[in-house]
């Protein structure tokens, strides 16, 4: 993102500036002994003339930075220099020298020399201003030596080619399937235990330091040689001496190599660490929080009802490697003394104590400035390839000095803030918006995998240190609202980084990491994100994940393959986000408030999100944005009152005033499902090898299993799913027959019998195939079931001797319907062309030579109910069609067919009805995802047109009541009118209350309303549309669309039909022509009415119906009171009675759909107390 958190930046500019690392050395010719010396612009040249040739450098002009610890130069030598001796002056003594044996083999090409001198720097306190280095070149005369680029350097900066090579190595490493494995690492108080398995004898176990690299085999040491074939266990000391540090191997990872150090396994970090302390977990009392907590913000914790907060920690301000810049209080980490700024820490304490006292869960944001604070610390911490473009740097994870300084800082913070008295830090956010490398967490331009590799090390370091004190803490990766698309050409997408972090966890052992996302709008200056965020879609392929489509990242977090160790949902904090109120005008303040309400409603709806912290508390003038809940003068804005009301009994009264700003009538309209690449209908087959206490046979003709129990614990598992299910598919569906009741049929979402991961359902005896729907959503969400490789286990009771048949086992949405409206598709067509007419909804098929033309329908969007037994379609044919067939294809591709007989040639639309009851009974067709194949005979050159393909009960009516579907209204606010307050006796006895009308307030130039789907087919006499209305202004034109498709060609315009009136006025429209022209009127069709073009008109509407056009009069009572069903409210629900199969839609009083179901006979529907509308009848549930 391009915003600036200027309060932090202002602090950074006040910190002392640190010069860049690396110190050049110049040789002082006046100090030469037993050699000649000369130099030019390219190199210095030395010729030894005696047995003790040496020369000294000039004095270092200033203190060297802490991590300049490598002596480097390029050289050529005419002979081997077997003993290079270095004296670290002053003073000069043998005790302050180092012999480097075999250091400089002879070479006529330039060769690079590199030597770590960290121990000497530390032991001799060498490297301050005035220090000198003496170099002794062996003991022979006549040796010619050339030297260039002499200096003391820090971490090496990679070339572009090396970076690319590194990234390719990481890619190969993560993708590798190693046979050898390190399986478990436990870090104890004084030792580390490593277990694993090898596939050959003679292997080695190596420990790779945090600053090392396993793919290039740097920074490692042998932990064991000659490992046995098979399982092994190795124990090593926890601490090791490395370059003068008492290095803690808590930070190391462990891998298996061959004798030549070729990698044979992934490396593995610690699975378990020694607990110094076991801090209590932070419990979120609400999802509501604030970003950037400080003393001023703390005053709003209770008024806003906050449960969480972020807290910025700029580590440069509070820690140093040397005394200075306010860092004076010693802190010893693994034997080395660092220095803490006690004043800064006291400020931390003050804020964090307040948060602890008020029950606020705190997530600290760890930030590294490249040039601030004590100079040795800053130079050690900042990544050497920092480009200078961003305010913060990635930590230097490739230097032992950087790693140790970073580890000391986190150890201090974790130790201090994991116990009461100083305040608490519960979770750790690592750095800021890391997907925007050169904007926020700078490591220079990098290939994705090199950047992720470094960031992953930073996360591991913090995790391993923190869990010594708080095993419940999460480290959170910080991302912008990018998802599949980066915000800039030099950044990365959040999803690509997340996918690679998952890959590291799978390869190197899992740990508690989570996500700190920033779902800001795509553009800060377009705060109506619900309109402006065009690249934030409800799909896993979405470019961005903003407030608009929170569902996308929430669903990602809920997938089982993304859980911690497959068992625990990772934390997702919206740790920084807000809406810009621009100029703080009255309207823009309302837009910001509407955005805050939207964000809260979405957060509460999505289980993947754990907390949302609003940024900012106030309009910080330095940011250039007005994101705050308060103005720059700390005056509460409307958004402040929204945040205060969120999650309280005032939420509706405060939030609902902003519905019109968004252009919706209720908050349910903002929630969406997410389309995924997973299967919408996943078929499952039984794994017969897993059976126990039962026999299984399979009928390949009719595709069913017969299970016969033979013991007291019968069970069988399904085969592993080859692909992930979709996020919306959480219902297990199957059909069964059983001669006996099975009262304890049990389904486990794991082959293992964990009771908490199971559901029991009673199955009644049935000699006919009976379909079962079992909701797995709670288990799937809690335990992340449904990824590729997932299984189910079925336990058909505990009685031996039972026989059960089962077929069509699948997982889908669980949606059921009496109605299916299908279309033709061109994909897969054989020996014919398929051309679809978007205006009419028909398709024209022209057959070609070959004798086997066919084409397909679209797939069923829901599971058909048993009463949906009639297929209908209309056709035209240029010649008669003989041997036409429909093949019924299920989601697994198996086929069955029904003959259509001969279809006569016709230039007029002709209806065909096919009864499929017997086919569905025998073969079980009609599941979500099933489809049909049409075979129009064998002739070539046939022109065959088809439209209105539908499946329903086959029932017809001449009179049908319509309701309005508020989810599909446009440019208006739509609500049901409230009735007068019901009496006490009405509530007590659940009396029916007929609603009066709908109220429509137009808010745009294209206001329209849409009916619910027709629940029966209209017969030929149903040709009149009736309704009554009131209107505050003339409604013209009135346009009726006969859907689907929704096109102008399928519409009729009526002028002067709805003049302004304050009285209920009937309207009767003749729809016979459009019915005839497009065949409109099948179950599932809809009607759209466009109500003029004016803004600000109020329209009341009631008694919307289609009736028999052959009748001379309209019986209003017939329209408002259907005779074939009844609904009444009772305690705890409503009783619905219907003499014929009918779809019932249940709305609450706000117009939100709370349930939709199909009823024939009598059904009790459980509902919370309140007023509901059920197919136009108002009922009170008490």
C-alpha cells in the first residue's frame, strides 16, 4: 500500500543516523619490512625480500560497525603463502595475532580470500578508531603478491544472478520428495534431541544455523556421522561456540546428508522447546479492536468496548549492541551483553499494563529501521541489500551478528511481556506489509522465494524464542489487501507468499503462524469500496481481498490443509484497516461509517477472522488520509459511534441508517459465497480394504454397495478424495436401503474414531431407496476437513447381522429443490454445432454427418426432491426426429437413457414432457452436479431448436401468488411493511397476520424489483398479471421482464399504467403475448418489474399475482389467501401444511431470508421468537 504511518516515520527521523557497513583498509608503505611495495589505481604489489615480510595498515578512521567481521581481499601470488599471520594492533603482540595456515595458494588469476575475524574483534576489542592490522606473508623471499579490495566487510550482497540461482534452489528444495527424514526435534534445557530415519547407512546429521542456508550448505556443522540404516536418535548440546557467540541451537534446523554433505532430507526446526514459563493465553472477548494502541487511545478502550489492539515496537529505539543512544541498561543474552533503553521500555510498560488491566489482547508489530538508534545494533539488524526505498528493513538473517542481535531483542521482549506486572504481548506481527518489499519491508529487489526464505527465518526465530515463554503465542505474517495480484510491479501477491509459507511448514515442521491482513480498499480515495473495488471478487482467483470480499481470505484460513498441524485454525487478524473519510464532509463521514458497519458485519459473518483492529484512532495529519474514528482534534466521527455500537444491542439502530448509503435494504445482502477450484460435488467410493466386522459386495450394474455386519464394531472408510471439495460443499448425501432401523449410524470425518469429530444420525428401515442429508459444516470448519486426501468413515451401528445397501455417496452443498431450470451448453457437443441465442434463451443445433449427434445440458445446481419427476422442454425441428433419447449423466459420468420416441417436424414451439420417476428410483439420478445428454436421432442436416429445459413436479395452475425477492432488487430500498403491534392473544396463540404491502423507495435511475421463482407451471389460461399499488409520483414506463434470460427482447413496456395515487389502485396487465413468444411460465421462472426512472419515489405494492385470463373478474381473496397451504406460528417455530409439494421461503421482518424448504404434508420449522413472512403470510413465533 502507498499510505505512510508518519507518526512512526517522524520518530525514525529523530534517531541518530548510522553510516553504512564495510571498512576499507589501506596499506601503509612506511611500515614495510622485508618487502618492496608499490601501488596503482587497480592494486597494490608486494615482493618479499627477506624471511619476515610484513606490512601494516593505516589506522581505521572511525569505529567499525558491529557486523563488519570478515577480512576480505582479492590476490595473486607467485608461490604458496603457507602461513598468513595477522596482528590486531594496538598493542602489537603474539598473543593478539592469528595464524591462517595454507591461506594463500599460488595463483596467476585473481582469487578471493575471506576470513571471519569476529572472535578476534570480540577477544581483542579490535575495530575502534585507531586500530591497525599487520599482515605477515610467510617466511620466504622472492614471492610476488598483488592485492586489491582489501577491507573488513559485513554480510555479502548477492548479485542478481546469485539471487535467481538461490530462488531456484529453494524451489527445488521445497518440491523435493526426500526418502530420508528428520521426524522430530526437541530442544531441552541443555540439550537437543533429534530423531529421524535414513534409507542408507553412513549418513550424517547436520545442524544448520539460522544464518546458514540449507540449499547452499553454508553455516552448518556436523552433529553426527555414520547414522544407522533406519531409525535413529541423536542428542547434542543445546549451545555451541560460533564466532565467539554462545549460539543457541534452539534456532537451528537439522537435516540428513550423505558423507559428502549432499542433502538427503528436508531440514527440520524444533517441534518442542523447553518452557521457561507457560503464560496464560490471551482470550478475545470480542472481535473488535483498534490499531496502534497508545496512551491517548487507551482512554477509549472501555467506551468502544475493545478486545484487541496492535502495538508498534521499533526495535532500534529500545536495544543496542553497545552503550549509547539511550541504551544503557545491560541485558545478557547467551553470555553477550546488550543494552536496553529503559525510558522507552517504561513507555511500553505503561501502555501494555493498561491493556492487560482492561482485558485487551495485544499483538506487537516488530519493525526494523535501517539507520536508527545505536549504530552497531542498526547495522547488525538491517538486511545488507536494503535499497533505501522503504521506511523499514527486513532483518539480516544471513549474518550471525544480525541473528544474535535480533534474538536478544525478542528474548528480552518475550521474557518481559509474558508475565504479569509489565503488561502482556500475546501475539507477534512480523514487520509491515511484507508483500510490498520496496514499499515497507525492504530487502532490495528479490525473487519471490529468496524474499520468502528470509522472511520465513524471521518468523521461525521469533516463534522459537517466544514459545519458551508463551506456547500459545502466534507469529503473524503481515500483508496488504493483495491476493492473487500485487499492488505494484516490484511487490508480490499475498497468496503466493502464503502458499510458500505453507510449503515451508510442510517441509520443515509446522509452527504457530497466522496472518495479519490489511483489507483496505483498493484505492484510499475511493472509499465506496463496495462499488470501486472491481478487482475484489468472490472467487479464490480474486486479485485483491479487501473489505468488499473478506470471504476470500477467511475461506482460505478455514481450509484444513492450512490449519496448524491440521488440527487448529490459524489466527487471522485484520490488524490494520480503515476507510478514508476524505474531506470529512457530512456525506463522506457517512460513507466512512457505512464502510465501518460493512467491515464489522462481514467480520462477524466469517469464521476465519478472529479480530479486526481499526486504523486509525484519529486522523493523523502526517498520513494525508482521514482514516480515524476521531478527527485530528480527537472529536468522535460517525464511524466512532458505529465502532462503539458494534456487537452491542445498539448495533441495528446505529448501523441500519447507513444501508441506503450502500444501496441495500438489509445487511444480509453483503454476504457471499466464494467460488473455488475445488469440486462442487465430490463423489466418494468405499475403500473395501478398510472394512472391519463386515462384508462388502458391489453391484456394478446399478452402482451400489451391500454391507453385511459380522461383528459388534462394523466400520468402513471412503477412499481418499483426489481433489479438495469446494468451500460451499459441506453436506454428505447418499441413498440407502435397510430392512432394519439403524438408530446409531455414525459418520467420522477421520478414519480414526474421535467422537468429537463425528455425527450420529438415525436411519429408519426402508425397502425403497431413501436419500439422506447430513450436515458436516460444523466439523469441516472446526477441523478443516475437505482437502485433497480427506476421508470419511461410516459405522453402521453396533449390531451384527444387519444388511444395508448404500449408493451415490457424495459431498455437495446440500441444497434441495423441486425445480431445476437448465440450459444447453456447447462444450462436449458431438457431430453437431450448438449456437445459443442470448436474447431468447434458446439454442439451435445443426447435426452433421456421422450418425451420432449429441449435446449436453448444464448441471443441476441442487439435489432434486423426489416429487421433481417431470422433464419439460420446448423444441422445433426441421424434419421429424426418430430415436431421440435423453441420457442421464451423473457426476461420475455413468449413463442411463430414456427414449423420447419420434418428435414430429414443427416450425412452432412444441412442448415435450418426460416422466423420470422410475429412472430416478432405480438409478438414483438427480444429485447436484448431474446433467443430461440429448441425442436428436441419427440424421445429418437436422436443424433442432430447444428452449425452456426444466425439471419440476409437472403441476399446473392458472392462479399463482408472487412474492418479491429483496436480494435481487436494484436502485431501491425494499422492505415489508410492519403490521400494527400484535395483541397479547395474537402472540400467545400464534395467530396468522396477513401483511399489508411492500414499500419501495427508489434510489437510482433504474429501480426494479424481482419476484421469487414460480413454484408451479402456469397453464395456458394464466395470462393476466395483477397487483395493487400506491405511488408518490407517476411511474412511467412500467417494464415487465420475463426471465430468464433477462434481456430487452423478453420485456414489454407499459406506459401510463401507474399514475401517482395515495389509494390502493389495481393494475391488470396482459402477458399472453410474451408467454406465447418465449414460453415463459414454467416453475422456476421469474418476473422483473422496472418502476420508471425517477429517484426518490415511494411505491407500495401488494397482491402481486398471475391469474386466469379467461375469467371476467378478479377474485382478490383467491389471490391473497391460497387454499392449498396454511402456516401458523407456535412456540419455538412455525407449522407449515401443504396439500401439494411447494417451496416455502421464510423471511424475517427485515426481509432477510432465514430458510427455504420444500414441504408436502405438515412440517414444523424451528425459528427464534419473532415475526416472520412465510409465502406471504405473516406469523408470530413466541
